[in-house]
C-alpha cells in the first residue's frame, strides 16, 4: 500500500458494497479485529454487492478502515492517499468499534451523495415500500424521528432507507439504500449501527418507484395521527432544506414543483407514536394504486401549469461577466437589482414567489412579490417605485404608498434578495 504506511499484519480484507448505486470498496487493515469486521459485514449485509455483480473497480470509491487504539499503530491517522492500484483512498480511523462504525456510516453516505448529486434527487428522508415496489419518501430533519419511524414501520412495510432516499428524476425509480439504522443507545456516545436484518425489517422488491412525498411532523400529544395535503408553497419551503445540492441544480425549484404536482401533492404526517401511523401509510399506498388504475403515472416530464420565472443564476457567476439584465450585474453602479446570491425563484401564482438565496428560502407575497417582479431589470429607486405603482392597484385612502414601498424594499434587502443602493431623487 502506498501513502507512507505499511500494514502491520501485511493483510488487507476487502468488502464490496453498493451505496446508493455507487460501488464502494472497503479495505480493512490489520488493526481491525475479525469480530469487528464481521459485525460491520452483518450490519451492511443488504448493501453488499453480490458476487455476480458487474465489476466496476476503476469507478469504485475506496475507503480504508483502521482502528487507532492508542497503542502504536506506527502511523498518523490517514485521511487520504492511494491504494496499491493507484486509486484515491480515504481512511476512516477511530479509537473504538462503535465510533468506527458510526464514522464509516457517515463517510459512506457523504461519498455516495457527492457522486450521485447530479444524477438523482437525494432526499434527507426515510423510505418505505409496499409489496409491489410503490415507495413513499418520508422527509424530516436530523434527529426528528426518521430512524424510529423506519424501525417501527419497516416490519410491516419494506425498509428502503432511514437516511437518504435517492430518486431518478426521469423515471422516479428509487435506488434503495438499506444501510444500518443509526440508533441512539447510550447518551453522549456514537450512535449504534444496527443492520435491518437484525431488526427483522422487510426486504423491498427489485423495481421501486416513488409514489408520494411526505413530511414527518412529530408533535407530542397528538391524539390521532393525520395526513394533511400541503399547499405547494408550504411543501417547497419544507422540502428544500431536506434535499442535497438542490441549489446547485439549474431551476431546481421548478423541477421540485413539477415532481410534487406529478405525485398528487405532498402530505404532512402529523403524529406522536410511529406505531400509530401504519394506517396512514396504508391509505397513501391505496391512493397511489387508485391513481395508477385511473390514469398513467405522472412524471416530472409533464408540462407544468404553473407560471415560472426564468431566473436560475449560479452563485459562482462573476458579476463582471454578467449582462446588465442578470441579477447582481448593476449592484456596483448603485442600481437596485436582484442579489447575485439568489440561485432560483419560482412563481406559484399571481401574488406568490418562492426564492432561494444563499442558505435561505423565502416565500414572497403581496408587495414583496411585486417588487421581485419589478426588478426583472436593474433600476434606480425612482424607477422601481414607478414600476411598482404601475403594477399595484391604487393605495387605500390614508396609506402612504411610498412608505409601504420603502418598508418592503428594506425587508428584501435584509433578507438578501435585493442589492444595490438605488439613487433616490424624487423623495430625497
């Protein structure tokens, strides 16, 4: 092995996995006991590539696994280097088995997401399927119950993943990721990795397809679980932070809106105890069967009925390379313009816009939405005010139109949606 380290035992044990469709080769060095290797193999058993799987060694992500027990491994913890074939290798090291298993799960997930980010929708979500491959993606933030949900309901339905739900944009095929379930067993210790076989979770079929998007909303004290159909704007705002690399997609908001519409809308599942939600999922699966019977399955390729902005600006674009019609191009001249940090925007209707700016997501309505539309081209403050007056009905008696305009403009500046100082003439 290259990279300045020679294995003490001169023996490497390899394990080949498929992680969200990415071939991964684990290389265990002599510091990892056989019992720990076997435990990792058991917990990752559903991701182990079959012996007859096509070999794709050149494209494989290579992960080195070492146990640093503070008793003289003879080398500093490795985080990079190459293997004997010259392929890049990332080393995962830890001081004990539980920490090593936890770090390995995180590393494998992040590596696969990085590889697949331009090919698949990657939801931070659990996913369960029925016997015919219909799959419901259950999105939620970290630490809000996805693993508990998958553990309890994965015995009744088939377990697809508890962490990253991967969906092909063109076909809605779901790539299973039946990783070990990361469970808190002891406070202030790494999560314990428990394989789905150990928990007796159902095994999904071979042809999984997405039929519904849901948001998990655990509310302690909820007497009866319920599924609420979400308004499209609310669904977008809730789902955006649970999708990896959405902001790097051109017009990602538009594609996500089409996906939600094609699936019949997103739902919020409000519940307290995961065991009580089985009936809700049964109803969602039944609804998907009825839609399939009534009409061909809708896909994101169908034309959207929504009106949409054509804005999709990369945050890496240099302002000097922009035209004057591009957001941010006129900021240096003092003109008001859409901020260059805005990476996507979607018109939901006559008076609503969803805007992604930097790490934030905003729903603009009323005067804020009008201001956004009026800034399709850079403007002085006077010009922008005139555009807004043309677009809005007459202000009610007693309402100071200019004061309302200034307040809305300052709010958009604070939110990072508008940049530039403008040049106020008439009201200076």
